[in-house]
């Protein structure tokens, strides 16, 4: 119940502080342009598989949204409350830490979900002229949503570590890009190491989804990242009881 | 059962000491003042009582609930205004109070009424729809107090509720706090002496993390003034004034003090207990042909009171 109170307050502050509008607008400009570019490319090189290929290219490009825009959404979650001292009111109110974390996390996830939902315009436009296969498209959206869910959890955790929003966003970008690139050193890492890195890097699982494959492994992978980072957030909030302040 | 019972509370931050072996109890309906300079452990004590962080040692019970075993019940029975008066500046007063009503578990339907009630109590009705960031410091302070009062908690803990306000606002906040006495238990902290004597039923004096005294303001003033001190100011050479006054019977020590104007010299006199020396001091100044500008009991600064109390305690020990 208190979780919903926090969620609705967070949502309101996203939209009253304009952050949500700015981030969504930026996203739609870049996403719209990339969709347009790929669409033109597929129409020019006739013969390419529009049904899967267009979505594969477009969504591969859209990964920029979770990796670079989500840190801008998550940076304020805890850092702002710490800076303003309002965290002290939450910590001394009859609220569980978990309610605070989930309320904030879900508010950010909803903003991100709205952002993605607005791009449904693209398949709707395509559907006017061509037939659109829902399966691969669904996989693409699910992949982007899950990737975002993991990134938001990561950003929530980083934001709980500092009271400086800029630091929170920069560190989140760094962590996310590292997690994304983790398996890019195939040339030098041993085969066993690469096998592990493939499993834990953000990119490998995402590529599955945009190929139109919904792999349980990948779903579980992203969900475990969400749990992992939210768990770390809870630990980070609990450090106040260690007397470190 | 007392509203607040604190036993041997201790908190250390790494190697730095927060508070040390604090014990006291507060009855229901009492207004208790925490008096002490900055860094004396007032905020630390309040943060422990509000379950912001746990103590390193000792225990405390609020309305019968232990802060370590049942922090949720403690939080439900306590309203807290932190020293920094944290507020969401991009919210309106009504939204802010509505949000905290929800956080405090007030059912959705009752939230607006609860917010309206505390707004009326704190004189905020006309500002309900204003952004908190646009309010003056005094009104923001009231929003903070209104937040603490939401849901009628049995205990109110207010950390420096009047700091940074102008005298008129201080008087208003003081009246508000006084009006709570009797029905609620209130702890408020301050480093201003008159504030405590005007608002509080009893005072806890803290210094460097230790509890120096728990008493009524009247008793404390009496204890402190057991050693009478006089302030004197006259148009005289500073050395001459001190040299003349130390010879007066009943004057134990003379300390130079800053005078009100440049041309005059001033001293603080420590006199023998029970000795009536005022007449002799005045005569001494007049006999020298100096103009007496001021003579009366010396007011003590808070620092001096603390030093007095520490001396008193160590002398006893």
C-alpha cells in the first residue's frame, strides 16, 4: 500500500520536474530517425526480409535507450532524497525499505514502459502497407523491456550509493556499458572465460530477443539481474544501521 | 508508564563518539527540551529515538515499544521534524502532506482530512495549493511541523524547530508547540536558552555527548545562579577599574568583559555567595570619580552554563 503511495509520488515528480518529458522526447527523436533510416534502407534494397530484418536493425539501435537514457531517469531516485535529506523522513516513517525501493523502481519502469509504448506507432504505420508479424516484434519489445528493467535496477542501486545525481548517472552508464561489452574480448580471453562472459553480458541475451527468439535463459538472466541489483540496493540502504551514515 | 524511557544509550561513529551513557524518562504530555551546543549529541539521540539508526549500546522504549525490537510501532507513534526540515520543493503543501499521510498509513479517504487538520493547526490553510519551494522559511518550517503532526502521533520529536526564523515566527512556533503540551509528549532541541525556559516543562542539558543535567528550567537557573555574578560598566581606565573593584569586600574575582561603548570599561565580578556587594561596588566606582553606566546581575552564556555544570558534576564526583 505504501509502495503505491511512493510509486505515484515518484511518477508525479518525474512529470512535474520535466525529466520524463525531456528523456522521452530525446528518445523519440533518435528512435524515430533510426526507424526512418532503416525503413528507407530496407525499401531501397528490395529483397531484404522486412518482416524480421527491419525490427532487428531498429531494435538493435534502440539499445541506446536503456544504456544511456535510463541513467538519466534513475540518477535522482535516491541521490536526490539523500541530498535534500528527505530520506530521513522516509527512514523514520513506518515504511519498509523494500516498499521504498519497489515504489521507486516501478515508477521508473513505468516511465520507461511508456517510452517504449510510444514507439508502437512504427509497427502501426508499417501495418498500413505491409503485413506485420506479431511474434518477432513481441520478442523485440520484450527484450528491450527486460534489458531496461535490468538497467533500471542497476541505476537504482548506484543512486542509493551517492547523494550526487551526476555521479550516479555517470557511474550507471559506466557499469551498464561494461556489462554490455563484457564478452567483446573474445580474441584474448580463454574459451572458458568467454563462455562465462557470454552468459553474463547484457548484449548476448539481448541479441537473442531481437532475432525474434524468446529464450527462457535470457528472461531468467534479466530478471535475476533485477533481483540482484534491488537486493544490493536494500543492502546499501541498510548500511545506515551500521553507523557509517 | 512514561512515554519515553531511555537507558544507558550509547552511540559511537567509528572512533568518534556520538553519545555516551544517556538515561532519562519523559512522562506523557510533557514538553522536554534538549539543550546543548552544536555537536553535543542532541540530533544523534533524536535519530536513535526515531529509529533512523540503532544505538551502539543501551535501550529505549517509546510508548512501551522497544526501538530495537519493534521499530515499526515506534515509528508509528512518533512524528519527527529533522533539523534540516527536508521537503519536496516541487510539491504543493497539500500534496506533500497528503503523500506523508499515505506513508504513515492513513487510509486514502482520510488523507485529505488529515492534511487539512494539520494545515489548520499550523496556519497553512491559505497556502495549501502553493509550491513548497516558493514558501518563506517560516512557512516551510510550519510545513515540516505539520508533517510531524500528521496522524496525531503520541510523541513529537522536533530538532531545532525555530532555527533560522525571525523573532515573530519563533514566537508563533513556540505557541504552537506549547499548545501541544498536555495532549502530546514533545521533545524539542535548541541551543537557545530562553527558548527552553519559555516552552519546556523540563530540560535535558547535553554537552559533548554526555548528559549533564535533567531538571526544570526554574531549578536550573537557580542552580546556575547559586554563585552570583555582577556585570559592571563604567567610564574608567580598564586596569584602574579592575584594580579598584578587586579590593571591595566580598568580590572574589574580576574578569574584564567587552563594554557597550568604546570609551567605557566593563567587568564581570564573581562575588562570595550570600554577600550583598552591589552597594559597595557602586560606592567604590563613585568614590573614584568615574561615571557608573551599568550595574546588575551578569547574564550567563550557554557555554558558561555548561562549564558551570561540568565543574559542578566533577566537583561532586
